């Protein structure tokens, strides 16, 4: 068969993967990989959209030289967007969700709509990075930009527009905005009007598996490639990653581990109870119209930023090196919330962690290995708090958890997660997002019969690792100390 080209754009890197089905096995070939970092634009954090598109064009041309493919599809992180003017031109580079302009916007939104009412409409946890808060801030701080806007396109939809000229929004990415109603399965126009937004800005929503369009003639001519279909897939990267998770039973959790960590389960319908609201969980839409009930928390961002700092100091560790360093380092009694505001902006993360330890009278991680170990351990402890909130919200416990995405490469993190949650951890499908993207393309192109068929092929194509819980008593003590430290209480000792 001809292949499909999957673009998986994360908040720190992008990749293009050519996928084919050979002898009932998925075969992937990396076409291009590139860094994707925020740029400083007059004091604000932005995405370099011209650079992103240049890498996409380069990847399409290179993929054509490596092997024939029929279609391509884009997935990206959620919440960020671009605005088009009446001429269909991008008004300005899209903001990065870590830009500080939205700080304090939640208190302003609360004056317009009660947070519980907002949650009952959208089912999304309140985070000031969400599209709702970004757009509200833009409307109030830069009305001249807002007034020019004719269309709001989420990042994958904006890329699709540049490739095809089609103005559409894919459903899974729409569900990240906090302006989509998962019960009505459409934009919540009442909420949009209540916030003073133009309803006309929000495009028609299409489902994964639909054809967005074909490459523009100008792109085909410029790149010297044949015309390709552009497919709507689970364009929110989490939705694509979850496609790879084999939910063999209702007692399975997933952990999509990348720059962000998203831990959750699948439901047939939204869970928008007060209990779920107070646990601050999100109801996002999946590829097969399932609801993904999840917690969105900081993930390998901390490791990525620590790695950058090490490099500034002349130490070029690989991620494998970092995982091994953590395993070999001694465990330091240093606990912190990985979602702390001072840990969510770029910079010297190791220094900030040491300052936190000193400020809270804890042991200070000194070596690089100790720093990365406390990051991994605190991530695993944070996962447990999210796990307990999920169990509380759905009224049941789980037996195992699948880790997919780049974090599945970090064996030490997988073992820490098994220890912390006291669950079996199955890790694998490190390129889960690109593979999920590819599976939906293959389904749309009638190469595979169903998603279940595709998951069976995946299971036959790639190996997984299983990590069983260890050192339970020690990790129970760690978790107790973690909770006591975060609440300002007294630890029980080492």
C-alpha cells in the first residue's frame, strides 16, 4: 500500500513520520524532526508559524522522495490558535500558552459566569492557558486585533487552512477550548455570546476521518509533489495518542506522557458532576466520539527545561542518560507541586527547585542526577493525586495504566509511577501520537477495517514493557510526606 504522512507537532518539537502497513505490521520511517520552541516577540511568547510551515513543506517534499503516500494529517497541542482577517491572512503569530498575559484572567471570568456553571457547559478544568481565557484577554487587551478577526482557527486547523484553504475545526481540538459543549457536541454559542465573543469567528466542526481538502495547487507546484488529501484526524495530540491505548477493559487508565502529562480514562458520555468539577478534571472528546476524562498536569517539561540548563552549562546529556542518572542518584527528601507557577515558565529549573527546597526547609538536591530524580519522583507523586481524583470522580479503582508517548522511554519514570500508584504500568508506543494519527488516516483511506483492527495491528508491531509496583512501604511514606509538605504540615521523617 501507499503510505500516510503523520505530522505530530508538540510544544517542544515536531516530527513527520511516514507510515506503511506491511504484512499486517505498522512500519514507521521518520522523515523530519525539528525543535519547536517559543520565540520572544516584544516581550510576549509566540509560536514562529512561518518556521512551522516551512518545516511542514520541507517534510512533504522529503517524504515524497522517500516513498509514495496518499494522505497527510496534522496533530498539535491544544488551546492555542491563530486569527484570520477578512482577507484570510494570519493577523499575527499565535501566542504561546505559557505567555503571562492571561495571568489573573480567571478572576475576571468569574465576574461574568460562575465557575461551576462554566464547567457544566464545557466540562473542562479551569486553566488560564485555555482558549477561552486567551481570547478574553486578547479582546480586552488588544481590541484592535480582536476587531479585525474574522475566523479563529486552532493550531492544527490553521495549518490545514494553509495547506488546503479550507476553514474548518476538528472536533477533538475544539474540545480543548473551553468553548465547546460536549453534551451538545457543538460550540456553546450561549457561552460565546455571554463572554462577548463573535459567534461568526468559530468555524464548522468536522469529525476525525473526514477529508479537509487537498493540497493547494500552488503548494503542489512549489514543492513538485503530487496532490495529496489532507485528513482530519484526532488533531489534538492527546486524542491521537489515546487511539493507541488498548483499553482491554474498563479498569485501564492511560497516561499520555510528553511535555504535558494527561492521565485519565474513557467514558461513553461526559461526567460533569460537582464532584468532577471540584477534582478539576476535563472531559475532552476522543477520536471515536468517546469522552476522555482526564487531568492535565505538567509533564516532561521540567526534564526538558533541566536538560536545556545542563546544556547551557556544557553538559550534553541524552534523555536516556537523564533517566539512568536519576536511577543511580540517591533519593532526596524534597517535595513540591510540579504545577507550581515558578516551574511553568522557561528558565533555570534546577536552580528554582533548589530554591524551593531551601525555602521549605527540605533537603536540597545537589547533583544533576539528584535534580532529575526529584523531578521524576514528584511527577509520579503528582500522578497519584490525579489518580485518586479520577477514582473519586468515577467511583471505582483501576488495575493498570498504559503510558504512551515520549515518556514511555523513561524506564525510571515508569517504575516510579508503578510504585506511586501501586498499579502495573505498561509502557510503549513512544510514537503513539504519530501512530494514532496514522491509524485514523488509514481508516479514512479504507486501509484498515476499524480502530480495533488498527490497535490489534499495533500490538503486533511494537513491544511494550511492564513495570510492577515495588518498595510499597517506602512509597507510601513518600506520598504521605508529599501531601504534608504541599499542605504545609509536618512530615513524619525520612
